């Protein structure tokens, strides 16, 4: 019985660690304007970098994170032009994506 309880607790802890953090669109707007708007446009409409509004906003969190951290898109292709190497936390990434979801 103790083993079952231990395994259950371990699985719950793993799920909690893997869960997508809840994003704050207001904080994400500030991060976006400071770090992303120069390439993706003030409203994520696309410029040097691709349009993010309506597309990347809908990606699963792990794919969006991979794009920001590793420069690989949702289809597994390297982004062109390449993304700068950002050091965002998961919370900051969730905030940026929450902001993008507010854009049309």
C-alpha cells in the first residue's frame, strides 16, 4: 500500500512540474514590447520575423518555448531568420504567449 501511495505522489509531482504555467497577458505585453516587437512588429503582425498573432499564440506551450529558446518552429524546422538566444523563464514565456493570445 505504501508503494502505491508513493508512486501516486510521484506521478502527481511530475505532472505538476510539467504543467504549463498560467500566463499574465499584461506582463507578457511588456516582455513582448521589450524583446520581440523589433522583429515581429508592435502587434505581432510580422516584419523581419514572422507574424505571431493568431498562429504561435495557439501553439502548445512546449512548442512555443522551443521556438523561443532553441529557434525551432512547431514543425521542427529552424526559424529563419534565427531567433536571438533568449533566457526566459517558463513563466515569462507563458506571459508572452498569453499576450499574443489577446491579439487578432
